[in-house]
C-alpha cells in the first residue's frame, strides 16, 4: 500500500463524537493507537531520508575534470566546476527528499490533530464526570 494511502487510512480512525464517557474513552484509545502508527510511519520516512542523505554525502563532489584543471593551474575554473557540481548534487538531493518531507509534514499535522482531539475529549470527560 502507498504510504500516503496508509496515512489517510490511519487518519480516518482519528475522529471524535461526544456521546457517552465510556465511548469517548474508547475513542481516545483509538486516536492514541493511530498516532502510534503514524509515528512508526514517520520513523520509516526518516530512515529513507537518512539513506538519501548518506548516498548524497558519499558521492564525490570533485569531478575528474576539475581535478585535471587543478593540476594544470586553472584553479579558478576548477573551483567553479566543483561549486556547480555541488549545487547540482544538492538540487538532486532536495528533489529526492521532497516527497518524503511532504509526507512527514502530513503525518505531523495528523498527530497534532489527534492531540487536539484528545484534549477536547479530556475536557468533555472532566465536565461530565460522575461523582
């Protein structure tokens, strides 16, 4: 299943209706479980992002061409080539990271929404507490 679809399916379990205290308590447990699932997905995304960063850092920024320019005394041109290479690698890394960063942001938003719902439920339970 696609990660975005997983996130959306988990987020569907994060709803709250105020009917009776026992039901609200069960809904809070369901929201907490959904948040745990979202955090697990976020850990997977972070691992993927670390792999992307690791691959980017392992690729060599200095090309053979710029090394050759250095040897023949063209340091100015060699520096320009190295800068252009580094910038191109940074653009590639950012392009590879973008979809994962967007998914992480969606997960964070759903986790925050779950926290907001749990606070509302806690307030409801405090107001409707039977002595």
